[in-house]
């Protein structure tokens, strides 16, 4: 089985020592995506919906690099820093997945993310066709 660890173009390279993607065959394990654009600027400071949109945009960019799309996501894990962000993040998700089938998801409310201005982080597992 082919394996690869990579930071594909289209998303800002991680500041820490990890890869955005671990690929094993047709399965992609995508590290948690934060609300950062390609240049590394934070998107949506104070706005959980805007941050969720950017997290999904990053996931989409990574998937596109491998010839996939958000429809290839089979599982996501969503981290939010306050339970009140749940409907905002759900609204952003509904924009991308308006009808079934939906990817499996786990939602966690956590005390904090990598930096205080990050309100949302979304990681994913995708299987390419």
C-alpha cells in the first residue's frame, strides 16, 4: 500500500512539525484545519461560522489536491471552544452538506485550540474513489 505524509499546496503549511495529510492507499487522514488562509492570515476572528467555513475550505483544497472533493469525506471531528458556537458551525456545515448522505461527525467542546483566536478546528478522514 502506498503511503505518504504531505503538506499539499492550497493551505498554509503547519507551523509545528506535522503533516496536513497522512495518505494510506486511497484513504486520507487530514489533520485538524484551522481558520487560516493560504497566506497564514486568520479568517473570521470572533466569528465561529466564518471560521468553520475556512476550515471546510482548507479541507476542500487538500482534497482537491488529491483529485477529490468534500463528498469524499467519510468522517469529520469538529472542535469548538464554546457550546454556543454549535449552531453557527452547523449552519456552515449545512451550506456544504444540505442533504444526505452526510459524513459521520463527532463534535467536541474544548477549553482551547492552538491559539486563543481560533474558535473552530475540523479534521477529516476521506476515501478517494
